């Protein structure tokens, strides 16, 4: 296989790849604005709840370790 044939084969492979990508993207359904906003709110609320839980756990364990080391 010559260099030119390799280049041609590479270009043809790339063209085929992008055709397949186009076909697959046509099958994609994107969420509505309302679904996106709802999901974002859920993520933010859970992030705050987990942050509070981890902050409290860290504080409580630090106090326990501090009491054990002073005792």
C-alpha cells in the first residue's frame, strides 16, 4: 500500500466516522429546560445536605479526637 493509498484510506475512514456520528446524534433526545432546571435544583440541594453532613461529621470527630488526646 502506497503512502497515497494510506492517506486516502484514512480520509475515507474519517468521513465514515463522521457520517456515523451524525446518524447517532440524530437519535439523541436532549432534556427540556424544565427537566434541566429540576435536575440542577436536586443536585444543588443534595450538595448542600452532604456538605452539612460532612462538615458536622468532621467537627464531631475532631472534638472526639481532641477530648481523647487531652484526657
